């Protein structure tokens, strides 16, 4: 009886481990399918919100289901792909007054640690953001949206994250007024397991 109990417990442990790791792996952002977005939101004079996005970025994340704290993410953004739905404003955003894209054509984020919440679906991702040649530590508040098989024989996982950046922390010299010192970033990505 004792041998049977030990065997049953060992079997349950193996099954639980297999279930926990079934969605572990390295996931490439679904750039081809365009299921990824980096958006921003900043106040205009305190009267309205200006929304925009970066159209060209790529990255990958590693998800460790058995130990989510060991997961990681890396992202590279083409800063010239900024799109605020207004051509002249986008030219200004690419200029030395803001992103200075000729000098700094890329922005990047590389995680250093992941702190997972009690529910296992929300986490704080702490990492280095490099923008306009300046690197600062930032925290992304992230949520797993789901994971599973796709119709094309692959396996996918999706996350959304957000953070708030102070423009002056990244050397942006233009003062947009007291209501526009910070910009909210919203990142939504769907990864395909490699």
C-alpha cells in the first residue's frame, strides 16, 4: 500500500510538472501577423489626450512556467516609425526636439528581473530602457492575457504591459508644459513559441 501511495504521488508530481512546463519556451513577437502594438498617450495642454504608436519593433520573451520569476523579455524599437496620425507632428517628434531619430534610430528594453504576483498572471518586469542614448531602469506592470494552440499548428502567448516615463529622464529637451511631463506607454504583444 505504501509503495502504491509513493508511486501515485510521484506520478502526480510528474504530471503537474509537465502541465506547468507545457507552455514554457522562447516566444518571438508576431511581427509578421501584426499582433503587436507599442502605443503612447500624453496630455495635450491638460485639455485632451494625444495618442500614438511605434509601427516597427521586434523582440522575444522567454517564459518559464515552473519558475515565472526566471522569465525575460527583450524589445528593439525603430524610433523613426513613430506615428501620431499627423505627418508634420511626426516629423517634429523625429527631430532633435524629441526622439532625435537620426542620432538614435533605436530604443530598446531588456529585462533584469520579473516579480510575479500571487495570481501568477500579473507581474512587474524590471529592466533597462534605452531611449535617446540614455539608459534608465523602468518597471512594466504586465498581465498575461492567455496562451494556447493557434489554427496554424503553433503555440502562442500574449501579454499587455504599461509604464509611465518622464520625458526629461531621457534627455528630451522640449518642455510641453506642466500637464505633459510624462507619457504613458502601453505594450501589447502576442508571441509565437519557437
